[in-house]
C-alpha cells in the first residue's frame, strides 16, 4: 500500500484533523458515506422508480391566442 505503515498513516490523519477540525471531518465522512450508499443503490438497481410521463394539458385547437373569442 504505497509503503505506508501505521505510524505514517497516524501522522497523516493527525495533520488532516488539525487542518479541517473534528466538526468538518464528521460532515465530510457523512457526505462520503451517503455518496457511497447512493452509488451502491444505483448499481444494484434499488433506486429505480417507474417513470410516469407528466400528464399533458388538454390540447387547445383554437390556435394561438386562447380558446375564448373576444
């Protein structure tokens, strides 16, 4: 793994913690987890919903300008 052992990983983690702070790291981890979860759902097909075309408005055959004469 790129020659990184536990002491090097701990130093990197400590530097990241000092740069971003614990609050931002928690939000970053949460966002990353939600992204991975959504990606897995999309791959497995759980997120598929039947696509219903939008209901079309009744067609007005009187032309441009409206249906009621002035």
